[in-house]
């Protein structure tokens, strides 16, 4: 896949940005330009119960810094991971991420 592009903060790409504004849903997931369908499938299954996704986030609201603590399970152990909202997008403005 072509993953060339530029980077921008989510707030630069999305108007009226928020975290869980409508609640997480399995149909929120959209495959981007990277090959991570296996991960997206697992997240989609998890989102069948929205509280499961919300429980993964250490901070539950949008913050201007765009930094979030998320708990992933590695080998069955809860592992906090810091993620940011700095994403790659293609030259035509489409996201190269999920």
C-alpha cells in the first residue's frame, strides 16, 4: 500500500473534534492505508460493548495536547501505552491510518 503523505494533528484534520462524542461503535472503524486489518477486527469486536473501549482509555476526554494513555493487553498483562493524535494522511487528504 502507498503510505506516503504528511503528518498532522487530528484537530487539524477533523472539525469539532472530541473523544467518545457519540460513544465508541464497531462501525467507527475504517481501514486506512496500512495493513492492520487483524488489529482492527479485534478492536471492532471489542467495540460491540462500548464500555470495553472506554475502559481502555486512562483519560476519557479530548485534551489539547493530544496525548492519551491506553491500556493494551500483551500476553494477558495490562500494559499502559501512551499514544498521540499525530497522524499520517495522504496527498488527497485521506487518512493513512485506521
